[in-house]
């Protein structure tokens, strides 16, 4: 597997992806197993419907990137204790809890091509099951990683809420600066991914330089992940993403391509974009026009460039890990960075 | 102050209440201070709107019974460390998080005589602020009490969700047994109060007998508290409770007075109650009639008797605490038990 040159394309990407999937297969299996084991442990003591909702919401075809990062970063720092999986799944629990609550907030109907929990069951079930996973995730982190891990985890969690609030404000601010966008995606997405990496290192007993490097890697991976996610909301292929495009524009969400276009557009086009954003009707009908205007001012290309730069910085964090016995883990982390850039769903 | 003879009434109650309030005044002040200090600590780092929502939702005239119990139980076990307040407030945080989410679930408009968070701000704000408090509470518990405290706290939290799910089921079961009602209120209310007491003891370094006794005291106090709450939903004075009566019946919620009445009623009256419960219209219009039927079969009197018995059991747990220097704390815990029975709001 290559070291993840940003921007690789075509057949090479497919080959790298296959190699990456083969390399992470055993880890993904260990994560699924740990989740099933944990669910079996508490399912006997909880309400049957709650267990059903959790099973439905957790085994949803998720990519398990967060717990995977915990496993990889733990091994990268020399940790060989398999027990890390039962701590790592806390990141998937918290992620899913966030999805449950987000889908209630957004009144989402589908998630990954099937009914969202709030629709398949109820809003009540989605809120409560999210709360359950929230509590369970904290317990697993505390048990597995002690108070230092709990501190990191809780700071990431509160940052997520903070990021969501920031996004609420920003939705009514059509002259958003890039810095404000990055503050939102740091809180909403990157902090938890940074925490997943850092706690893996912590579990392995890594020194603070290694912990910080992996936290930085995760933060950058998370930011790039979110930028690409926001790009796919404009440019994605609905068939492969399983998501409809144009949601962010319809909701007036200020993501990077739009922010860049507004900052670079000529007066007339800027006015046009701002007018569209200020009207629910125009946002609903004007997606194609907005997409055209964003493309005219390189909003998509420059966003992608930004993601590539950030992924380059993420890869830069891995340089200190150079022992022969961890080259495989290092290659997978590099491959994941590459995957984030080249994913189409 | 008396030792809380169940059922005391009239002027004696007012006198005892005044003595109780005087005894707990300094503790309540310490709790408010700890909450303000904590909020000030994180308000600088969080979104301004989030901080505003938290301030609105937390300083809501709540009675602070849960953190108060932590402080009292800590001192009852010989703990004199004032730092317990910064751990105790986690119970108020979690309680408030639950209220935020419950009000979203129930589409409640008011809480304690003013707009609920979901109305004063938004459902989104209520869900997210609840999540924030949830995470913050876990962090405070872990920091102050270590992993053993986190275990107790998380088990109570997950039990709360479990109790809510159980209640969802029970809402469609008009032939509920008392045991199922108690399973709901244990999870929904009593477990967290038991945990507040137990963690206070744990913080003081109490032995397992003392921890268990105070956990049992808290569980019983919580059960009685909920029974009285459910009674007030039928018999309360709207002016003093600040809550409208009849909500539980309108929602078809099977609480103890109704369960007892259905189990004791003659066929004709039982059929009538079940018919009313099965129709939204009848539930909306038939509160007075239902109240009359419940009274006819002593549903209210027997519920109250049950609460009195349980409070007696709670007081029984305090017998092992007999050192002279903790008589004040013991008297306050007994007074709180008495207060739970005699409160009218």
C-alpha cells in the first residue's frame, strides 16, 4: 500500500482501497465483536425495546473509523493489549448517540439508506437511546482508560455540543469567515477523532510527544473528512453516497465551498448568492444555479485543495513513528488519510 | 426538629419545615456557589448562547435535593471535605439534562412556572444543552470520585433511560401490576437519588455497610418522592404546585393510585376506568370522574400509605449512624424524608 499521496486517482485508488480494507479487516472484526459482546452484556438487564433500538442504531453499516483509529494509534505506540477494543467502541457509541440526536434535531427521515431511529421507532426512543449510549460510552472510557482518558473524552464531547451551537449562529450569518467554519468543524467532527487517536496512544502508555502527534493527526484527519463531506453535499453522486445532495444549501448551512465563493465572487454574483441564501424558496429551487456560481469562483477546487493541504499536515505528524515493527500501522493511518480525500461516499 | 414521624400535619409541619430549611441553608448556598463557579469556568470556553441556555435551565428554582443528599451523606460518614460540592452538582446537572430532554419528548411548554428550555430557546438547544450537561456531569463525577463513583453514576443514568423505556411500554398496558410501576419509578427517579447518597458516602471513604445503607435510604426516598409526585398530579393544588393537575391521566400514564383503583374496583367501575383510558377524548374530559372512582376504591389513601411505609423503611436505614457528632446530619436526612411525605409542591 502506498503512503497515500493526496490526489491519487482511478485504478490506483481502487487498488489502494482494497489493500487498506484487507489491512484493517481484523481490526474491524474485533470492533464489531466488542460491540456485540458489550450489547449482550447489558441487553439482559435492560428493557427489550431499548436493546432493539440500540442494535438497530449501532449496526447500521457505519465505517467504524473512530474506534479503528483508537486501535491503530494504540498499536502505533507499541500497545499490544487487545482489551483496547472494549474502550475503542466508546467512540462509536458516542458517534451514534450524536447521530440519533442530530436526526431528531434535523427531523431526518433516513440514515445510511434506511429509516433513521427517530422514524423507525420514535423521537423519544432516539433521544433516550442516545442518552443511554452517551452514558455507556463514558463508563467504557473511564473503565478502560481511567480519569485522564475521561478528561479527553468529555472535552471532545462538550466541544461537539459547542460546535453545534456555533453552527446554529453561523446559519444566520451569510458573511462567514473561513475561521468560523473551521471552529465549527473542529468542534463538531475533528475533536472526537483527535480524542480517538490520543486515547489510543494513552492506552498504550505513549509519551506526550506521541500523544500530541496523534491527536494532531486525528484533528486534521477529522477536518479534512468534514470538508470532503461538505463537498460531497454539492458534488456527490446520490447513488454511491446514498444521500441526497444539496441539503446544506437548502438549509442555508455555510460550508467551505460557499464561503470561498462568496469571498471571491464579483459583486453581482456575490449579491446573487446572498439573495438566494436569504430566501427559503430560492434555496429550495436554486441549487443548480448556486453550484454553478460556486464552481465559477473555484469554491469546490479550492476546498479540495484545502483538504489536501490539511491531509498533508496530518501525514506530517506521523514522521516521528519510524520503528520497523509499526510500519504496517503507520501505512494504514496514511492510507486512511488518503481514503478520506478520495472517498466518494 | 423531629425525627420525621410520617404523616405529621398542620403547624407542626410548618415548624419542622422551617427548621429543616435553616439546617440545610449553608449546604444549599454551597451548591449554588459550586454551580456558579463551574459555569464560570467553562462559560469562557463555550459558545455564548450555550452558556445562556445552561444558565437559564440550571438556575430554575430547583430544590437541589440530589446534591444536598450527597453533601449530607458525605458528612454523615465523617467526610468533612468541602470539595464534595463540586462533585455533588453533577447530580443536579444530570437531573436538569433529563428535564431538558423530557420536556422535548413531552413537548412541555412550561417548567416551574416559566417557559421550558425547548420553548424559551428551541428543541435543538434543549437536546444539545442536555447532552452538554450529561458529559459535564460524568466528568465531575470521575474527577471527584474516581472510577468507582463513575460506575455507580453511569449505572443510575442507564437505569433512568431503561425506566423511561419501561414507562413507554406500560403506557399501553392498562392492567399494570404494582411491581411494574415500581420498576419504572426505581429506574426513572430512585436510582439517581440512591446514587447521590451512595457517592456521598463513597467520597467520605465509608465502609460498604454505610454505603449500602445510604444507597437504600436514597432508593426509598426516591420511590416515596415519586409516589407523592404522582399523587399530586391528581390531588395537587395548582396554585402551590405551579403545575396543572390531571396530566398523567390525560396521557394514560399508569401511576399508583390508578393501578390500585383498577385492581380493587368492582367490575362495572373497572370497566368504566379501562374504557376511559382507551379513549383520548374520555381521558381529556373525564379527569373528575376518574378521580372520583379512584377515591372510591381508596387509590389515593393506599398510595399515600405505601409512601409512608417506604419512608419508614428509609428511616430504618439510618439507625447504624449513631455517633453524637453526626446527629445533625441524621436529623436532616430524617427531616427530608418527612418533607417528601408532606410536601404540597
